[in-house]
């Protein structure tokens, strides 16, 4: 059995007023890139759930992660989680 890290990053960030995934850390990396890089340092299989149509390269994600698109991301966190879980099958 292998352990998979699932990073849910398909939300619209409406509670924060802007896309918090792009918020910059002190070292210049985005919050999302920092989080995914940390996960890649610990897990062999890292999957990032993004909004439908988004590309990991455009967000600066490391190539070591697998991008999963959630077509139903606007319907809530559960749909993004379902897309991530479906990628495990």
C-alpha cells in the first residue's frame, strides 16, 4: 500500500478576497508552491486538485506532482475531494 498526499487547491478563495494560492511567502514562492514542495519532500505520490482548465505549470507547481482537475469545483470542497479520490482508482 502506498500513501498519497492530496492537496486540495481548487477553491475560489472568496473568504480571503483574493486567490490565496498565489499569496507570496517571504522567499518569493507562492503559498501553493511552498505547500506542494513540502508535500513532495515527504510523499512519493503528491496529487494537486485544481480548478477545471488550470495547469500546474502556469501556477509554478513542481513537475513531481500530479495535477487533477475538478470539473465540479464550484459546487464545493466535497466535489474537489471526490475528484482527488477518483484519481486513486
